[in-house]
């Protein structure tokens, strides 16, 4: 299976459970976004790159996102 096929399969599985897929760096800065970003975040995928993900959330959710993201470890799943 080619890298493109693997990526497409991954995106298909990701969108089966979500409308938007967002990847951030360890500081919460968006590095990749795909999906219904215009409808749900008010911006297209390219304008989200480099933006602090927390600013895309409502005020109540920002603290939750920051608390959860501090507990994440690269390459590991959290449940």
C-alpha cells in the first residue's frame, strides 16, 4: 500500500467519528487541519495553520483543552 493510500485510509477512519481532524504541536498550535473547518470553525484549512487551537474553542472549553493537552505524550494514546 502506498503512502497516499495509507493517508487516505487514515483520513477515512478519522472522519468516520469526527467532522474535523486537527493536529497540533506541543504548544497547541495547529499544524494540520482537514474536514468541515469552514462550517464548524469559521475558517478554511489553510488559514487555521499556525493558529492557537484553543482560540477556536469557546471560553469554557479552552481550560479543558489545555489541561488535557498537558497530559498527552507524543506517540501515545490517552483514553
